């Protein structure tokens, strides 16, 4: 019986390393509330990601939800965003009582189609919320130009883009704010976790209040904050994983190379945007199943599954087609997003993958 291959496998540091690192907690009993390790990870990550400062959060979703909340947009304001994303992106807008306005994406890389943003702007528009999907860098220059022209905020969901550099700068420097996810399935993880990039002290303070009930002293509460703090066990996991992340990305790069050679040679299968604007963090291996391929996308999904290979239709359906959102928001032209979403599959991708696994996947996919 051959082993089932999962689509991801969380990175973990050597067991002894983590156990050694958490030992001091049994002396201090300081487990959360912006402890030593929380502080240390905020500094080390800001350095690694090449951003001025960041605020750690309990997960990427709360990072996005609170980042949006920090702007105090009027209720019912419109946010131009993409439906080709994880549902968290759309939920974060809606949970802030704002209206998502869905913009189409580009077929080559799945990022928002900047040429279609302007036509969606109305007097109610307050922000653009694009996603660096699969770590592909959005057209940040054009998006900023539009935002400046109409006085809009730019909020990037950079959940997939850990460590990505663009024009010699960390990707988190673009827009007014960016958020990262450190979920177990991402390239870098703190088990659950996330962060908001803060370009100003004011932003950092605002997010501090939002993630800690607005508490600023034993008898002082200055705002209606939530609780979205990262605990010390997670922060230590992050510090341990951070030591190995370059090595992890290096390994993923090699797997990507092998994958590209094999899967990229199959006629009718296209790799999503191999030539990139920014650096690659090798977070995902998305493919697009063409009409000229032997199987349809859904059939290929099933055939792989029957052969013990778990893949994902990442992202299908579009968030705006989920029953909770269908027909709720402004109708917009999403032709490309619909097509892409009907063709895309993400293949298994984790650092311990070897050539044999890739060959197994190749053999199933190239069989006809
Ligand atoms: C993972 C992810 C999130 C949410 O992050 P969590 O840490 O899982 O809460 C948001 N947006 C995108 C695009 C993601 O992939």
C-alpha cells in the first residue's frame, strides 16, 4: 500500500530545540500578554521581512480584520477586492461591516487586474484590498497610483507572501498596511499566528489596543478592543522556525525545480506564472488544467485522489459564489476569475518531498 500524500506538511523545528526553548516558561510562568518571546519575535520578524515594525497577532485572519478596523471606515463603505482568495479575505471585510466589491484577476498569476479597478470606484469606495496570491506580487505601483488619485487606502493580504522581496524591499512595505499569516500550513508558521506591518508608531499603538482589549493600565481602558494576542508558546515556535526558514525555502526551491521539469512538460498543463515580478518563496505549486488536457480539472482532482495524492482546488469556488455571499453584493464582471477558478489545482508541496513523490504524481498525470 503506497502512502497517501498530503497537500502540505507543517514545518517544525527539531524537537529538542523547541523543548529547550520553552523551558524558561516553567520558571517565569509568563505564558502570554506580550511576553519576552513575543517582543523578540516582533523584532526578529521585522528584520527578516525587512519592514519597519510589526504587530504580532493570534492568526492571520485577526491580523487582517484588525488592520481593516484600524482605519475606522464608515459602515457600509466599499472595499475593492478579489474573489480569487481564501475566504478569510472576504470575511474580514464583511465582518467589519463593509461591502466587498469584487474585481477580476489576471489569468497568468491570479492577482487583481489593476486595469479593472478604476471602473469599480464609487463615492463610497474607501480602500483596495488585493492579495499577493501564491506569493505572486500584485502590480503595486499601479495600485498605489490609483489609490493616490482617488484617496483610497491600500491593504494587502500578504498571507502567502512571507519573505517575498520586490524591488529590493520586503513585500510588506507596499500599500498602507500588509498582513501576514503564520498558520501551520504556510511557509513559516507559529502554529497559529499572523502579523500586521506597522509603518508608524500610531499604527502600532492602535493595533496594540485592538489586540489587547484597549487596556493601557490596571484601571485604564481606552478603546473597545478585541483579544488577538500571540501567546509565548507560539512565539517560541516562531523563533525556532525562523532559524530554519531560509533552509526550508531553499529545499522548496529545489522541489519546485524538479516539479517544474516534470509537470511543466505535460501537454495541456500550465504552471501559474513562473516568471515573477518579485522573489519566489515557493509557497505553492499551482497549475492550470487546460481544455486540451486529457482530463478536466475535476476529473484530474478525482484521479489524483484515487491514487493517494491529495490536491486542492485552491481557489474554487470564488468567495463571492459561496452560498453565504452569492447575489449579496454588486454584480461585477469576473470572467477571468471564473475561468481560472475552474482550471486551477494546487499540488502537494512540502519540504520533505522527494523525487519519488514527484514521479508518482507525474506518472498519474501523464498517463493516458
Ligand atoms: C491563510 C490565509 C489567511 C488567514 O490566515 P490564518 O492565519 O489562517 O488566519 C488570509 N488570507 C489568505 C489569502 C490566506 O491564505
